[in-house]
């Protein structure tokens, strides 16, 4: 028998022992009881267990929220990103379905779940009047209209419906409600406010109970609560005083003492916290000169310590950048000031590595203490555990039929009719015009807002600034609602801007004039004049001077109406009613009575502003709380008529048909079918020390999909102006979710740079660096050069920027002054 040396035996034994030891360790690790994964344990225990396992990088990653356009499964995994959002109009693709949304959100979530600790991300979106970014979703009236209903129970039901539609798309978090108390209608966000009266705003916070559910344990004040997979985390915004800025200037300074702040702007936050709101967003504005994003006294010592808010505090979009002037001029300081002030999650939204690097250095150098990071992350994890994100991180398709469901549209229709305020009914009390008779030989419908779903919905609909026309979501315009309501023997004539002679000779029984404001959001809506948009005043004059008329105002706030009111027989404030136009006709024709009451004072002239109920100089045209009533008429309620039952409807419009022939070699040429061509151009305004940029997006038929005009408040050379225009073009395409892009401009240098055929010149290289990277994210991308004669529409949009102080976007439309250029460019197709 062969003998084995003792040394060899010992080596073999040692190897076997080590392998056995490691096997036991591995098995023990696999079987290790991980507290944070146990849903039976209290949330606080789970948070504490997970927090102690996290590295600094993982903690800071949880404090980051990025836009979907820069998120990938790899980014989510490698940086432990805590949240993703869709900015206004940021969608998976044009006309994305609920299924498309679920697929996108789940792809990001799978990246998060594949990280070391598998912490799920939370996806957020602005759902400020329904699921307003989503095609075919139900769009409810904006908050100013809901405030006029004085109906908190209705708000709760709207919150419930909104939560279902949002969850149907795989999204568990909404940046709503806005609980600002708008004290000056010149503010471009006034329609996001329920009222000038803090008492009404407090009552409307019941929408949180619809969005999140009602906490059965009322003793848990300040603790977030979300009642299962059919509910969403809500976000009360914008903390605090955003509705009180001087002269209503957006993101400006609110000058008020502590007593005024606590009595006017703070009460709705107290109510929201008591109802279990999960998150609170900080305002861009300042309070007595101090930026809210850096105000530790209010964010930490008052909101968190005094009001006992336990959820997380989130910044607004690039909110911390604006701590400095100009924005982003000292980003490290902004990060330091914001985090020390008590902001827990930062809506970066693009350059997340810069934020992560700066915050990491600040913590490692002990400028920001570790316990501040732990506090922020604990609050974020608390919300995620409370929502059940660890147990059910992935969305399914079980709720997709909720998007735009008939039940929700019926609810929106109810909200519309309850929100309408009747300001005048007849030129004398004995001769009311409303309700209108359904059976009338000829009815005139006039005004640019009568047959425009985009105008009817307002800003924050499909895109950030809203849209024009009827092609970007589904719903019922006021014109179509009239057509389905009146007797089938009636003839309806729709003419946006009829001349007075036509009206006089038309033998109309009565006229319905629908005019007001065009869509806007945030700073773009700031208005020192508050006038009805042209040609609205002319339409009122031409129509109401010749026939009995009811004027329906589509607006996000009171407008100047006193000069025209004597000629108007009946006047209705319809606010921004959303997709369900039949709510308007429900009360115009007497199926329901008017019940709405003004939630805002209606001024006589803008010189009176700001003017709110209780002010010493209070002298309104219509006071706060005003609203005439009518009773339900004896006719039966209208239903949508079938095609053969509809009345005769004659729409008189001028439209330029598209054409499909090729352009000449020097003119504008349509893109291939399936592609979108984006023309861009820059313009210089030397006397203004400013730059104008113009962008237009058209399809293969030459139809305008979107257009942009913006004035940039700085002076650069022509190449840089063109580079900025190209950047805006790519940003617009990305924000609208377009994927097959043909970019075209008349600057050969910029085109070559975008093609990466030439080195970036120092003057404009920094502008195009990120743009070139962004171009690579499109499914298909091409860039070409065209002469000025083929870039006329983009040039016209750039020149138009001379006369405006903000970015203006048109969806499916163009300003009237440029229609001739557009027609000329496509005439050779």
C-alpha cells in the first residue's frame, strides 16, 4: 500500500477546511435575516437597519432626483438614484399609452433593484389637474376653478380619480397639490391656487385624502401615509409664501411679517401635515429677501421641528441652482446652503454627477455633518417603506383602463359645472338670458377658445406651457358640447372672429362668445395688464353689439372686463375647465343650475392690485364670494348625440392644407415619412443686448408640430446665438418625446460641429458639448445645412423674440404673423 506523506495530508485537510468554512459563511449570509426586508417589522426599525448598511455614496444617491431623459437602468444601479421625474411634457414618446409609461418606469426600477441593496426608486410627476402629462387622461379644472366649487368632498373624489390614473401608468408620486394662496392675479401661477382666502385653501387640502387615503390612526400627526397600491404619495407645494410675491412676479420676493406669513400662507401646510402628506416642495421665491431654498429657520426649525413634519422635503426643478444670482454661479455653495437648510431630496434634474460630487466633498470635509445626511435619507426611506415600495416595486397593467375612464370624465364634468361662476345674467333683473333655449333656429358661436381643447385646458397640459388645438389629447370642446346639447333642428355657425355686418345680417337667436387667455405656465404667465387675448375684445364688441350674447371667459384668473360689460347680456367665468366641455353647456342650457362662487376678487382695473377681501381699499367689480344662481330648467339633461342626431354645424375657418411634393434644392424640404424636421435659427438684438432663438418642428407633410420663440437676456456673437438655438431645438424635441429627428440650420459651422466633423471652437464649444451628447439619445438623428431661404420660419420665430421677455411655445400652431412664411415654405412641396 502506497503511503501518503504527512505534509501532503495536512495541506489537503487545510484546503478542505477553508472551503468548508467559506461554504458555511456563504450559507449563513444567504440565510441572514435582513430586517429592512421584513414587512412585518415597524417602519422605523426597517429604516434604521437599512441606513446602517448604506455607504455614503448610496445615501447621497437616494437624495438625488433626475429627469427621465438622463436616467438609464445603469445610472439607477451605479449611482443608487433615489427618484426619477417627468418634467412638464417629458414623456416616453408622443401619445404614449399607459402601457408605454409602465414599461418605461419598470425599466428604471429594475435598474434600482439590481443595485447592491436593491432600494427601489420613486417616480414623480406633475399631476396638478389630473394626470396632465398623459395622452387621453382626464383633465380636471385647474385649482382656481375648484376653489369656486367650495366642495372639499368633490376634491377628495378628484384626488382619488387622479391617483388611479397616475398609478395606472406605473407612477407612485405626484407633485400636487399646490396650496399657494395667490394674493395678486398678475402672478403667472395664480390658476394653481385655490383662492386668495387661506380658509378655502385649507378646506381644499382634502384632495390629499383622495390622493393618499385617510390614515386610520389620527394620532400619527406629521407621519406620511399612503393607503396601498391604488394611492400615490402627495406633495404640498410650494413652501412657503409663493403666492404673495411683490406685484405677483413669479419666483420673486414675498415681503410680509411673521404674523402675516403664519396667518395667510402657512395654515394649509398645517392641515396638509395633519392629513399625512408625504412630501413638501420648497418654493423658488424668497421671504423678506432670503431664498426659501436656503431658509433653515422655516424648513428645519419650523416645518420639521415645530410642525413635526416627518416626510421628506424636496427642492423645485433646479431650485438650489437659483439660490445664487445668476443661477448656478456657485453650485457648491448652493448645495451646502440647501442641504444645511433641510432639503432632503434635490430635483437636480440633469447634471446629477456634479451634485453628487459636490455633496460628497462637503460631507468628507465635514462642512455638512453626517447626521444631516442620515436625517434626509431616513425621511426618504420612511416614505418608500410606508408606500410599500419594497414589497411592490414594479407596476403592472391592472389599472390601465382607468386612464380617461368614463367615470372620471363624468366626475370632471361635474367639477366643471360646479366651478362656473355666473357674473351677469341679463341687462336687467327681469330679463335673464340664461338658461339658453336649446331649440333655436340659428346660434352663433364665436371666439378663439370655443373650439380649442388646448386653450380650454390651459398650461400644464401635455406640455409644460400647454398647447393649441385639438390634436394633442382627447376631450370635448365647448363647441362640440354645444352641438351635442342643442336641438337637432338648430343651426350652429362657428366663426372665430366675425365682423359686425355679418353678425347683424345673420338672424341669430343668440350668440355664445368664448374668449380669454391663451395657455401659459409659471413666469410666462406673469402679466402686468391682465387683458383678454386678441382678438377677444373685438369679438365681444362685434358680436354683443349686434345680438344677445353670453360671454364665457376661459382664463386662469380675473381679467379686465369692465370696459365691455355693459354690452354683454350674460357673463360666465369658466376658468380653465379641462377636457370636459359639456360641463359648461350643462349650466348654460339649464340642465343644472349655476352654483359657483368667486374664490378670487374680480378687480375693476389693474391699478387696484393687489386687492383682496378685507383690504382697506377694497372696491371690486365683483367681490370675493360673488356668484349668481340659476335653477335647473324643466328640460331633460342633455346626452351626447349620435352623428345623425347632431344639429347642423357650419365651421368657418381658414386653414392652409399641407402638401407632399419635394421642395426645390434651395428651399425647405420635408423630412422622410416617420421623421420630424427641426429647423433652428438665432438672431442678435444689439440694442437690447439680447439674443433671439427660433425653433419649428414639422412632419413629412409640412404640418407644424411645435414651435418655440425665446429671448435670451445676454449678448453673444452670431455663432454662439446659433449654438444656443440648436440647443433649444434639441431640448424641445427631447421634452416632447420625439425620437426620429432631422435637425437643420443655416449656420454651416454649427451644423459641422453637431455632426462632429469639426473641432468645437472655444466660443461655442461649451454650449454644444452636452447638446451633441443629447442628440445621441434619439432613436434616429440626422443634421443638415440649409440656406436662409429654406430656414425662413425658424428665422421669423427668432426675430419675433425681440418683443417678448419669456419663452413661448406653440403646439400644432403658429403665431398669425408667421403663417404666411410657413405657407410659402411648404407651397413647393
